């Protein structure tokens, strides 16, 4: 009789653990989807701001430097970079690119 109750208790505990595991996985999936939607929304908003030559909403790291062609400004955010180059002849270049292609921009303008 005691063995029967122990077996039943083990079965119930494993069932509860399995249900909790499924709920925890579901919570993490929902959290991941919400964060992904928030990140995509931020990228779209900052991209449209960059097209209007405005600085991004969130800037994790800023860099300002005088280069041979003028003044360079860079704002690094969550996976993307906004940059401006104010040239000596009063023209202005700006762009919005991924963090992975940041080196190409730096080489183009001679930024260290």
C-alpha cells in the first residue's frame, strides 16, 4: 500500500514538473517575441529618423572625431550605427548601417 502511494506521488510530481516546464518555455517564447518586436520597431523608427537627418532615439555609444574630410559623428545603438560626416565644403553625408559594416564606413572616411 505504501509503495502504491509513493508511486502515485512520483507520478504526480513528474506531471507537475512537466506542466511547469511547458509554462516556463511558453513565457520565454512570449518574452522573446515581445523583445524582438520592440527591437524591430526601434530599428524602423531610428531608420526613418536617420532619413530625416535626425539622431537615433537610443544611443549606447557616441563618437566624435575630426577627420581629413571634416567632422565625423557616430552613434552606436542596438545592432546598428548612425553616422554623420560634416565635410569641409559644408556638405553633409549621413547614413544608417549595421554594426557589422561599421569598419567599411570608418575606412571610407579615415576614422580610427
